[in-house]
């Protein structure tokens, strides 16, 4: 479980991550979407950020850029 979150936080963050993926024409299965959302939320927590929409969006954008630059495609 992610520290200091509610189920509503996770659902909201998941929708933001999914939207950012769609903006980059990336489609993942529901399990992978859950994993990416948890990864991003854990990064936000580790950096001391809040789970605000803007913060999640910014971290998701950076995370996706990193995924796209990974030539192995291992993460998607």
C-alpha cells in the first residue's frame, strides 16, 4: 500500500496516468496501469510531494518520457 493515500487518491491518480499515456498513444492493460500508477505515486511520496492532480500529472509526464526513451521497451 502507498503511504498516506485513500482509495479515492489511487483511482484519481490512475485516471491521470491513463490520460497521460493516451496523450502519448500508449495503451497498457489494466494490471500494467495499476503498476505504473503505484510506481508514480511512490516516486511522488519519496520526493515529498502531494498527490495533487498537477503533481501526479507532472510525474506521469516525466515517467512516460523516461519509458519512451528506454530502447528496450522493457517497462511497457
